[in-house]
C-alpha cells in the first residue's frame, strides 16, 4: 500500500499562535481547544475547495463529505513542535535552523501506524463500523463482544482493519477515537533524512510527558492525570541521547510564551521538569516534578510522568527490567546485536497478565545495520514478535515485514504543496544517482548509496563492514534468480539414497520436502528448519558414468555439535567450476 495522499494540508495547520493575554478569556478558550485537539485528535476537511482556519473553533456544519481525522500526536507535533531543518526554499548550503515540523505523507503514515499500534479500535459516533480485532475473522454465533462493537440498536458493526479505516475520508466528524484493541509494537526502518528521530523525540516522547498519556480531555484527566513512564534506549548512548536532546529542545521552544521579564509566562503546554536525561538515570529520571509553596511549606507537585534513559548491552540486555513503560523506544536497533534478548525483557515490562498495555517502537536507519541478524529476524517475522505487519510490496508480497520507509519518501524536492511524494520522479532521481555510483572504481560507492538510501527493504540489511564482494551486483543477480520460477520448481527438490545393489548414491525426487530459501526463519518456518537437498543442475557424466574429478567444488558451513543450539543453520553448497 502506497502512502496516503492529502488534498489540503493547510486545513490541519495552525497559521500562527495568537498572543492572547494569559488572564484573558480568549487565552483560556484558545488553549483549551488546542489541548483537546492534542489529546483527542482533530477533525478537519481534507478538501482543496474548502478553507479551514485551525485557530478557530471548527463548525461541524461545514459543507463537505471529506472529513479526515488527524491523530493528537500529529496535531501537536506539526503545530507546536520544533525541529532543526533547512526551511523550504532556502539555499542548498544554508545551515539548519529551528522551524515548525513539516506535514508530509510520511508524518501522516507514521502517526497513523502509531495509533494502530497503541490499540485504536474505531470512532465513538460511527454506527456502522468498528476496528475491534475480536471481529476480524467475522462474528461467532453466540459470542458476546465488547460494547463498542455494537451500534445504538444493539446490532454488531462491520469490521474494518484499523489501517484502512484510519486513512478514510468521512462524510462528517465521527467522534473521539476508541482504544479497545491490545497494544502492538512498531518496527520502523528507513532511509536517512526523513525525520524519524524528530517524530519520535517530539511527537512521541515529549507528547506523552506533556499530556500524561491521556486519550480524552475530561474533568477527570485534568484533575487526576496519569503518571506515565517512557523508556528510551540504544546499544550506543549517543544514539538514544540524540533523540532525547530533541525532546528537551522542543520542550524549551514550545509556542505560546507571553511577555518578558517579570511578566513572562511560559507556554500553557510547558512543564517544569526535574532529574536528568543522562543515561542510566533510573534513580533520578527526567520527570514532571517541581516545588510549590503551600501554606508556607514547600510541597512537591507534578504528575511524576517520567523518561528513563537506558543502555542495552551484551552484559545488560534487561536494562528495562523493573520498569512499566507505556512506551519503549529503541534507537538504531541494527546496532544492538542481542535485540532478541532485549525484546524479550521489554515485552515482559509491557504486559499486565494477558494484556499488553504498552508499545515498543524500534527504529533503524540505512547504513546503521552493523549487527543485523537478530533485528532482521524480527523485521521479517513481525507478527511473531507482536509488531505491526505490512505486506512486502517492494520485493516479495508473500511475506510480511515491519514498516519500511523507502528513500524516495525522504526527498522533499519531490513533494507537492500538500506534502505528497511524486514517487516516479523521486525514484528516477535515486536510480540515476545509483548509475553514477556504478561507474566508480570502488564498488563500495554503490553499496553505501544503497545502504543509506534504500529503495527495497533488503538493502537495509547490507553492512558497510567486511564487504569484499560487489554487493550491489550480487543483489541484482539475486533478484534475477528469485524472479526465475525454475528455482522454485518442485522437480529440483528431493533427497539422496544409496542403491543397495550398486552402492552408488542416487537422486530421488521428493516435492514434499521443504527447502529453506530465506533467512531468518519465521516462527512457522522454524518447524521445518531441517531443510532438504535442492539440485539445480545434475552432475555431468562421461559415457562410462564417471564424473570429472575436480570439476565440482563443495563448501560446508557447519555448527559445533550434532544440533545447532542457536538460530544458526548449517549448509553445504556444491557448484560447477567448469
């Protein structure tokens, strides 16, 4: 599925934060409206013929049948977040500066995926449809479902997958979001430069702290906010620290400050924080806590919502143990060689009995996949590890993967005024650049281009260390092989047996055998990991039946004992040296 296309992004953007006096009624009403939108999301009209001022209360009687829901995280991020980037239209050599985040197709996709992972199950006012996964396979006779699965007349609603439903246009606003599905995880791999660390650092981490995990803007959530916990980590401290620097910077730059000196008032969204964002801060986490004088006594106040910063190492893969974070962020997952062990510990931290209440977000960048095997295992078996699963429309539609962001979505030069990507032109630009790299004397020039700006998911798992072969050329050949049906034909699959009369080894066709053609294995494929023998070309024989000595060369990749104690697989490959 290609990314969403937006018709009028201006209808979702606050033109400019007005400078109302903090003691005025306008100030109070304005910021209440914006806070509600940040928490509950924002319905606006995605129609090029209709103009909406997002600074004003929205009239639901607007004559349009193209209403779109913007997630609260996204509304906050693009309207009240701050990032470092070159402004649109600036010179190529211009330095980065503080700007409002872009609103492009990739932002819409990320935050919609995040909503799905957080348990989105529909809208309160939709009488016809639900995304509650209990109905995914169709209703079962006699079974009683969650109340949100029924309409006001007591009839079951029709199930629609959240991924499809979230991106729909509606004839009118459909109410507030419902959150009745189990949480899932999100694995995001993509090219450099599309802003994932800003999206996560500002639109996820900072957002969660500022709004204390609230899903609804009510008297209860105002009076008695939740205490939320966010955990951020990486194998390299510098990677996770980079995300948290963006979090802290965006907090200090929140729009809405008023006045100067003694009359200065911080943005209504601002929170006074205590503690530190330095790694291994469990004893002094970065938290919403401050002292206030009450009846002559200094009293600690604040929601205590906090961010813990950890380092995942070989020696300490269970760095999250003892925490209960609703969100876990693992940055540059490809640099964490023991991510399977880390993930097991992380999963336990986000379970309450049989319920998964939290979401883990694993991030990876092209060119930063040095220790790839275990992260590759999760990415190619997302359901097995409770991650959102996506069709691999890029290479192999038969298998699912985590979420992949191709390099062409990172190229702002090929986006229109609404943030939609011209995929054809952007892809051609990348392919032309690859053609230039192919002419380099060093094959690593093309390899590095593919790693840092991948067009296909498999390119994410190249490594810049230890490549003595022309990787790009090998991948081209692999594509040719995988596209040739003869290599998957059952007539090449079988086993060897010894003829009891002649003593010779003979080939026996056995199409029921299951060869291993991809690695890592999914959980289903693990059941058949013994593999089998595949012969693509039978040995050449002289007229007397003898095989030329030295023509065939074999290479064997074994393991230490009779059985592999890890996910490693043994293999023997015989090839024709003629």
